[in-house]
């Protein structure tokens, strides 16, 4: 579990640092990373996570998947789509608070971390963690870019990024604390939490995958990247 937390934390910092390597006016790499992460998320959701929650004793699980979908819609009113790589540029009169952006993404990240608990087997834990890690690569890059664009110093931007990096492990630790205190009585509730996270994944991944490039065309590079993401998700789903 400690290794998972460490990977979740370090990946965010490493990915955010890429902003000093990837040119801000060259979004091709970011878009391909987004396409891969979106394909992987939807693949792992359908092949691994959804079969787990729909075969659980929890009832009306589909409603909680829809709830997660709606929660993500609400969060995007704050984040403006930073979860799926939207890098909105505002004029001086439309400047967005980086603190408000951070709050929205922290809620998103905290919720994603909550199902990473001992209630699920290690296979499910690892699949979910890998999905979040891959998803956080383009998010961290976009987030760091936005912080710098909104006038944050490098030091402050990295502090904000560190807060974001800590949220997924914090969500997991919070769930572990609940599990220790309530034991078996809370077990089924974690399937509902997982269902909410699946809804969030589905919203983010479909937003990425259904966005097209210029002239509303799906270029061959993005198509190949999406196929690769789904293939990796399939490979992970058949591994025991």
C-alpha cells in the first residue's frame, strides 16, 4: 500500500515537471497522453471495475455510477475541464483563481482515492491505482501549466501541485480509517464509492475520447493511441 501511495505522489510531481520540457505551444504530446489515459480509463472501467461492483451484494449500483457522472459535471463548473486536459486561457478580466481550480481537482482526486482500500482484493486495488496514475500524468502537466499561466511562482505552483498529489492517498487513508473503525458494517458501502468513481472515470474518459481535432476529424495518431490504451487495459484485466 505504501508503494501505491508513493507512486501516486511521485507521478504527479514528475508529470508536472514536464511543463519545463514540453513546449507550452506544442500540445501534441499532451493530447496523445490524454487519449491514452482516456482509453485506458474506459477500458479498465468496463473490463475490471464495473464487473466487480455489479457482481457485488450492493443494490441499485447503477444509480451510483450515474451519481459519479453528475458529480464530475458539477466539479467541472469549478475546474473547467482540467481533469481531461482542457487548458483554458483567460484574459486579465477573466482570470480564474488557481486556488479555486485546486479545490475542484482536490475533491476529484480525493474521491478517486477512496476505493483504494483493503475491502477490495489487491488485483482491483492495483488496477484502480494504475488507472489513476496514468490519468494523473496529463492532468498534472495541464495543472502546472495553468498555475504558471495564472501568475503563480514556480515555488507556489509546486506547493499547489504537492497538495493535489497528496489528495488521492489521503482519500485512501480516510477510507482505511473508516474501515478500521466500522469493520464489516461498512463493507458494502465501498462498492457504492467505487461505483461513484467509475462514474467519474466514464465522464472524464468519454470527454477525452469524443473530443476531436481540427475540422472535427479523428486523426490516425489519436486512433492508434486510443487502441493502445484499450489494449493495455485489456492486458491488465486478464492478468491475475
